[in-house]
């Protein structure tokens, strides 16, 4: 390998690419050099002087975060001289730092506390009165305590470089220096809260977690964020069955540490007081709470009766339930209810893409590919608003590798800030503009294309044909909107396709047809809200069964409402926008609710449907054995990894029904039903936000 | 907002003198000259300067907070800046400052009610050889004594 250098760190030889910083080289050798301002992946600040090391033949101590490794360099990271220097650094940092650790949220997971402990600093030469500045509230979610701040600039850098928001700055000087928000006395930003997470001390605290708990009192549960399709891993901090906070400090998962406002703060819908905690049955026109056994008995009798008289069923599946539940639901519908009238809210034309990619392998991009690709093309989507993780990945790719991004959207998007070319095209006309980019795209090594819901049907085929004509490897991402939108398609919540895109013999009704059909006897809605915005079922007399978390418009129309669990409350797998399958685990508990899998399992048993044991592991096992592309390695899932489902088979011999694709229109601050019941998202001044605006 | 033709011409020249993409470099002089003309760095000035130089508002505020010669609030017609750094301190700068406070009846970074005088204790003015030194707006005054300060203030009052 060219340009490798070998240096010695604490007696260990380490070989790294030239230009690697000594602090990173040390990490590679398993040596931890402490640092406050240094943050992997962001620009070097060299402000805190904590990472000073001794380098032979250099007269003074060197900051290892700003020192590129060189051939033959001999570095010592814990000599008495270094330890003395670090002690002094901490002593200075503590000059004005209030020692309010007992009431500080950061206590127990504070880097300054850890370092003070590590270097055993009990005394200070400074006897002066500490400089104080009062705490400020910048938004409902972000509080800033300048007295605790050690001016490491981490928050400023993640906001500016990581997200392109640049909402934070540093003003004043000397002991008076402090972080300032972009709107004078408050923040107007993405409210993602990453600044709070990266703060090495308790200067930035979260409006939702402040004074709520100590870090050692909570259980940490690896879950997948239920708000959008990006599939960010979020670690839920759960105490007594309640989610106290959610973040991903251990950088496990495809998102590393990244989360948006919904992932970090939008979990409060779980504990909203309007959560349904008891089944409801319509009695004399009113929904009355009943026991689970009564509700299930009622459903069983009506379903059995409808089956006996050959009645018509329609099943609307969910985009927020697990793959196991979706798979079980379509089995329940097809083998139990004997109907192919099953569909879900489709938010992207995945089917045409899968069909158009026939004969190609390795043509679906992963979230990781967005960081390593040589160029990216975004069509018809406001990535920063609708797919924050994907937007973050592309920005990081541009920051670290200068990989250009090309944008064709109906309005301004944040990617314009750094895009190589930004074209404006009305929704649906994006693909027509591609010729203008041909020469620039052809010159790249490879390309990832991301397209939103406005590109569907024939436009997808034209897009793939354009990609082929470039003569470079092209991968695609069909941007769908909900956490398991992709899983719902793959698991066959479709009237004409079963799991793994296998066509069914007699296609059933799609969603629009179900809504318009006047003669349905039973409409089964498992975790969706098709009646949102005043829509109605044309079948006025249909018996409506709804699994739902809240009394949505659809639940209000129901004859039976079964209170179901949110994704955070159950075990299972979900498939993200890039087709990556990840495992999510149950964190909080809400009394009276059941998972959709349990509900369907109990009903299947009482109805005598022989559709398999309703246990998550058993159903996953069946999925892995029978659904094409889903034979994902279990160890990857078990260890919290993401395994891309290779669903490509091409040649899907059915109409993709692109007219059934409707984008959710969700922004950074909304997420359909769940977002509506998140008070925290609703109270933000930035909410609900708009797409495609400067 | 627009500035006077002279200032507009100055800004245009300044912006053109930085290499492409480095227009940000004109931030401090632009703020200073705009302040001289407008009287303070008002919200409109911040907005205008950030728009012209394509920097965020928070970047402008970073600079504003750091440099004490930039002010958000209008100062007096005569802004008295008295140095109390080491050379001036040893030669009576501190007494000079205290004397100015008593004479004008205001404290550090305050303004007389008639808006004529404002006072500020500043760091080194670069005039150690002639300490104690002070500045009235952009004019230097050297080897100051309380008596010379009285005369100076009285003469400025007469100018009104």
C-alpha cells in the first residue's frame, strides 16, 4: 500500500496511511488518548490541550489531534510530563466550571468528570470566585449553561459541518466567551439535539431529559426509530417501563451517532395519555371499553360468520409494524380470510424499480454506500427534511471525500448548499432533466441515485435506462416514507404480489379499490389511517376492525378497536429505505396493549387458521426460509447490524400500480399518526415545517 | 438597506479586493464602517452585511461579541476610551478613568443622558510611550492628567 507510515506509540509499532492524526493512530493501536475538543469525523479544533503527547525529538508536547503521523515518529502518551500537562489542563478547565456534578444531568457520563477522576485531581491553585453566567433556554429541547461550558466547539462543528444548519456560534472572549444561538436569544434549527449528545460536559442539556434520571438508573434498549424509513438505530433509555430519553452514543447501527429530532425526542407519543389501553367495541353507536377476551370473541364471531356466508374481506396493512407482523398479516389474509384484497399505503414505487433492475446484481444502495459512492443524484426529494440520515451521509461523503451531489427537485433544498449542480424541475418531470447532467455523471467512477415518490412508473424505467447508458456502476434507492414501508412491500402487503414479489393467482383489490368498493363486509385495518383527512369507506355497512395506538379517524369509524403496540414496544425486524433489515427490541411497556402479531395469533388460533406459530422468532425463521432475498445472516441481526435483503429478481409480471404511490408529505417535524401524538414535536416553533423551501 | 454613496463605493472596493470566495474577510471593516455611519451595528446592519458577504447571522454575532470596538447600542457623540493597561496604569490611567466617571457621572460603557458622552475602559491603545493615553472617537490624546481631561471635556461641551 502506498503512502503508509509506521510510527511507534507507547512502544507499539503502528502502520497507518500518511496524514492520519496521531490520536487516530493511537486508537487503532488500542491506546486511548483523552480529548475534549477532538471529535472523529469533524474538523480539528485543537482547543482543549487534553490530547498533548510527548514526541521524541520534538521540544514541546504536541496536540495529538492536530499532529499527522510521520514515518519513524516515536510517541509517548502517558509520561509523567504528559500527565502533569493534562492535570494542568483540567485544573484550568475547572477554574470556572461549577462543581455541581450531584445535580448535573451529565454526572456519571461526563468526560470532564471522568478525566478529573482519571488524573486524580483533588486540589486547585485557583481560589478566586468562579465566573458565573446564568443558564439559558434556547428552545423547548435545548438548554445551555455557560458556566459549565468548556468551549470545545463540538456542538458548533456538528451543527455546521454535520448538518449544514450552522445554528451555533461562539461569541465574547476570555472567561466571558460562550456559545450563542442563531436567533439572538433562541434557536431556530433542526432541533436534532446532537449538540446535546456531543457535549463532553453538562453545558447543553435536553429539555426532555433534564433532572429526570441518572444514567445508571436506566436500561438501554437497542431499537429502530419508528418515525421515518431511514432505519436509524436509537438506543432507548428505559426506566420503569418508560422511555426517558433516546440517543445513540455508542454509535452502533447504520447511523452512527446521527439522529434527527424525531429519533432523539419524538418518542413521547408512546406515553401520550391518549394511547388506547383497552379494546373498544361499538355498542349503540358508541365505542365502549371492553376486555380483550370479549373483544376477540366479538371479532371471531363476526369474522367466522362472514367467512361462512362467503362475505368480502379487505385488509389494509401497516407501514409501521415489523416484517414478522406484516408477513403474518398477509398469511392471515390470504390463507385465513382467503382474500387477496390486501394493500398498504405505498409511498414509493419500489415494485417498478425491482422489475426494471432485472438481470442486475448489486444495484440497490445501502446507507453505507451513500458515504462511499463517488457521486449521488437526488431526484424529487427534500432529503434533509424527509430522509435526514441519507442527507447526513451524502453531506459527510462530500465533506470527507468531495463526492459531488447532483440535485433535481421542484424547489430549493439544503443539498443546494454544496451540490455540484442543482436543477429545478416540477414534480414528475425530474427524469426529463437528466440529459443535462449526463457528461458530468459519466465522468464519475460510480453513482447512487435516490428518487422520491414523484418518480414512478415509466419514469423509473427511464431513470434505470439512463443509469445503464452512463456506463458506470449505478445503484438506486427508492425513497419510501415510513419505518417499514419497504418491508411492507417485500412482505407482500400487496393485492397482486405475495412475499418476495411473487405474483398471486387472482389479484385482489388495491387500496383505492377497497376505499371505493361499496360491498365489503369486513375491513381490517392493522395499524394504518386510511380515513385521514375526512376520507370515507364507500362500504358504509362494512364491519371495521382496527389495530391502532390512538383513536385516529379510522379508529373512530371502527366497530372494534384493538389497542396495539408501537414499534418501540416489541421485538422484530424492520427493513429500511435501502432494504437493510435490522432488529429492534422491546423497550417500554404500555399496559393493556398487544403487538399486532399477538393479536393476529390469538385470533388465528380461535378461528382455527393454520398459519404457523405467532412467535417473532418462528415467523422470522419462516421469512428467512421462504421470502426471496430475506435469508439474511442471523448473527448480523443479533449483533445489531444491518443486512441488506437481496430482493432483486426482476421481471415482476404485474402492473406496478404506480397510481397507488402517494408520498406522506411528512417533514422533519411530522410523522403521520405518531407525530400528531408527539407533544414535543408539536410544541416546536419550527413545526410542522415545509418541504422544498429555502 | 443602503448606505451613503461614499460607503457603498468603499464596500464595493473592499469586497472586490478579496479573492473569490473569501469575501468574508471584509466582515470586520464593513461592520466598523457601517457602525460609524449608522451609529451602531443594528439588526438591519447585521442582516445587510451577512447578506452581502454571504455569512450567517450567527457568524456576524460571533465577531460582534468578540470585538469591543463594535457596539450594538449607539454610543455618545464623543466616545471616550481610556486605557488602563499596564503602562497607562503605572502612569495614572486608573485615576484618569475614575476621574472621567465622576466628571461625567457615568460608569464604564455608559452614556450621559444628553447622549453627548460615553465612556469605556479599554485595553492597550498602542500608545505606551505617551501614557496615560486615551481616545475620543478616532482622535488620540497623550500624557493625560485629570486637569487635561477636564479641559478636554469642557471644550467638547462648548462645541455642542
